[in-house]
């Protein structure tokens, strides 16, 4: 465990405000809790307490944080603030009870020492108020829930009005966008009083700032105390120390012309192991910047066979240039033993896009739809006014269309309808439509990583490592703690899976897939029962909902190879068969799904636990990767390797089939290391550095 230094200042992590359109005066403003995702999936929306009523005994919450948020919203509406007073925990249950109280709860404290008398006489806020909420954790249906056991709402002090309650310390917060603005104005020589006036004018006289002058002064003073160069350099020393204790830990860095640390990237052994199993699709999130240390944060994520977010690696960059992004991608590729992902999901960033094209030419870059949706308000709400909500609904509908032709035709109609023909942002979206709109992405594997649920999971991870206001060394430690939890996400007990239709296909899939993947497939199985299939003249099937009289999807079935495909391309995108294919398989009396449609990626045996224990698999992949890379330089090498592989394969087939040792077999080598490509003599280009 790394021993953190004492807090040296406040790390100011903010979302990047610069707009991808490239115009320097164009900024994106993000609103917390409003980052919705345009998606056809029926993901539950976040709880919004628009009219919060008083908590009551027996009220339940999914988490203690949710209970605290609810009580906080009620308190603010009522005219007071709350704090966390106490909690109880044990080894078996963890934290199982919490008490939240009014900010004036408890008896007035009296000073007892002579030393205390010399301190400044500060007015205490506690006055004996007994208002509180006591919650207790229970297991309901096998799921932990927090229930209100006691609630007291009797105050012995005056409750504040709206214009007063906002000044309580609990509610005074400087938003991320304002933090960057404050530091920029301060660097330009503006006084704190002048900064407050500028911010007030920018927001409008009718809108009150959620902070006061003292908060701005404290924030500026805290940022002055940060020792940038020493803290950044110390981070490199920490990496060296961790490497000495853990041989599987990997890191890389660059120095600038002044021999100062410019960029640094790192990954853990568990992350490399996780990438070996689930590195087919990667999210590279580079949307946060630390403005006091002047570093851009980039984090690589994946998703395991249980649908959980897993951590792959982390990087801190000096700037957002093509050169910096290229170095980061090359470092990540080196950490992951040269394996390129099939798909990499990012925000809209032209420099990053150029770097991906150069370093990962075989990977498909996809712009995360949740990043795009988070920008829509900044781009269009002012211009469209009351029409903005209608525009969002139409945008969501077009995003989920199936045909490219339909998308382009209806996009033009949408632009004309809302008068956006000259809007630079609508032109930006359309010019990059092949990287974010579903009609253009069908056929590329995305592994359910564009859903609202997954975007929230990433947001939870990032907030977990960015919330601590500490030095970079502590930030490094926090990344390690949370990433270890995330990479272990796949090692969990299998939950019970309930059969809904009793179809043989459903029972067969339940014995192979993880609960997460099975639930996705099961939903399609249930919906397939509402579809009708019509055989066409060429032997294909037109499948659509039984109440629809037109449209539908075309399913092609080739019984000789047991190959089946659908025009909706859902299997190619998610690895989960669609309702249209399942309807045709049921029509053809299939009782088991063909093996190729139960991908190893979503199976129970495709776990991090197996990947860790099978050392032979890592050695095998390492050897085959090197063989593939070395043989790809000339046809002579390819011919030689092909001849030798045939000889080795024949020899292995003649060996004993079992020696009492059971090994975990993967369906194929990594996607960028294909033995069959070499054996068949196909032309190949090495992606190794």
C-alpha cells in the first residue's frame, strides 16, 4: 500500500470544455445528472426528486448514498442542511447502519483547555436540534436495501428561506466549468471581487451564484499551494517503487526538453490479464483535465462477460495533441502485448481520431453516443428554444434507424424542419455520422458498451478517482484501489436464472451464458414469440411484429453451414442473437443454438479467474503473437511457418488426447494474431511496434 502524502492542495479535475468544432470561443457546459443517452434500450432513468416529501419509516433505498441524497434534497427544500453523524459496521456485513442529522444537531460544545481559549472565538452552529434520519441495511430477496428505521423532523431553530439556505456551506459548491474560468481570470490578473462580477454577468443578473466570494478566495489560495513539478515527478518515483514490488505492473513515460515529466501511463497485471479475455472492445475516456497540474486524464475501460466495467489502464498527458495521443496509444498497445482492439470508443476529438488511424489502423473508432448527447444542450438549446425537446426526440429516433439511406434522407428533413442548415455543429455530426450513428455501426462489435447503464458505470469509476482532493500520489493510489475492484468484477457467484418460456433454446443458453448475457438473450426470446415469419421466394424469411403490416427484417438461413444472419445486424453488434433469428430457428425446430452463436466472450468459462490461473495460455499467446509478427515480413517466412505449423498440428493430433490435466481453452487466438492467416499464406501486416 502506498503511503499518501499530506494533502498539498486541491486537484481541480474538470470535464473538457473546448468544443470539438475547433472554434476557440465555443465551449461545452455540462450539467451533472443530465447526461442522458440516446438509445432504444429500456434502461431505467436516474431518480429525480422534483417534489421531495418527508422521509418516512419503512421507506427503502438501493444504497445509503441514495438515502443521503434524498434527505439532502428534502432538507434544502425545507430550509436546513444535513451531515453524516455516525455509522456502524462489522466484518461480515460491512457498514450496516447510518445516522444523518441536521447541521445544528447536538449539544453546544464548550472549550476545556487554556490553549483553546487563545483561539479565535468562533460562533458555534449546533444548538441541540434533534432532527435526524436513521437507516439500516437489510437483505430483501437476496439484494441489500437500506430502510428508514427512525425519522425525527423537529427543529428548535429557525428554518431558512430559499435565498438564505443556498449560503450554507453544505450547498456552496463551485461547478467544474466555473473553476476553470476562475483560474483563467486569476492568471489574467483579475481580483477575486472582479472575478465574482464577471461570473455574475456571464450567468445573468437573475441567476444567483451557488458560491460566495470567500469560496472563490479559498479555492484560488488552495491551487497556489500545489507544487506541480514535484508532485508530477513524485508520481514517476511511485511507479518505480510499485514495479519493484510487482513485476506484472507496467508503466511508461516521456520527458520534455527541460528534463521534466511530460506524459506517464501505467497498467496493472490484473488489467493486462483482463484485456486478454475482454480486450475486443475498449473505451478510451479522455474527457477530464486537471487544471492545477495541467494534465489530461485518459482511462481505458472494457466490459466483462457479466456486463461489469473493468479497468485496463491510465495515462496523464501534458496536452491534447496528435503526438501525445499517439504516444498514449502506443504505450497502451505495448502494455497489452501488441493486441489491437476490434473497436475503440471515444469522444469526438479530431487529434485523437488521427492518432487512432495511425496507431490502430485495424481498429474501428466509434464516438460514444453519451458524449454526443451531453453536448446537444450546449449546441442547440439556445437556438431552438421551446423546440429543443422535439429535436432531441427526433435525434434519438434517427440514431436508432436501421438503414443508412433512411438516416440520410430523414436527417435532411430534420435539419430543414428545425432550421439548422447553417449550424456548424449539425454539420460536424453529419460529417462524422459513420462513427456514431447506429445505421453505420451495424456489423461492428460494440458489446453493449453504448448503453446508458454502461456510461453510468464509467461515470461512477471516474468520480471515484477524481473526487479526492489530494496530490497526484494519492490519486495514483485511488486508481489502484478502484481498478482492482473493477477488474475483479467478473469473479462473482452465478445468480439464479429463471426460465420464462420453457423453450429448449432458452434452457440450453441458460447453461452456457452468464446471467448478464442470458438475460439479454432471454429478452429477445420472449419478444420473438410476438413475431411472424414469412418465407420469401429466394428462401429467406421476412420477420416482423405480428401487428405490423409492413417493414420487418430479412433473415437468411443456410442449413448446410448452420449459418444464419439478419439485416438488423444485432448479433454482429452485441454478440446476442436478435428476436428475428430466434423466430426462424424456432420455425426450423432448433432445440439448441449453434455453437457459433454462443460466443466465448459471453460464456461462463470466459472469466478473469480462468485467465489468471492458466499460465500456459499466456505463454501460448505470447509465442503465437511473436510468430505471427516475425513471419509477416516476407513471403518466404510465411511459407516456412505454414509448412512447420502443418507438421506440428499433425503431430499434436496423434498425441494422447488426455493426460488427466484439464486446461481452459479459448475459442481462438486474439483477433490480431491469427495462426490460420499464416497457415493459409494470406498477406498480412504486423501491428506490432
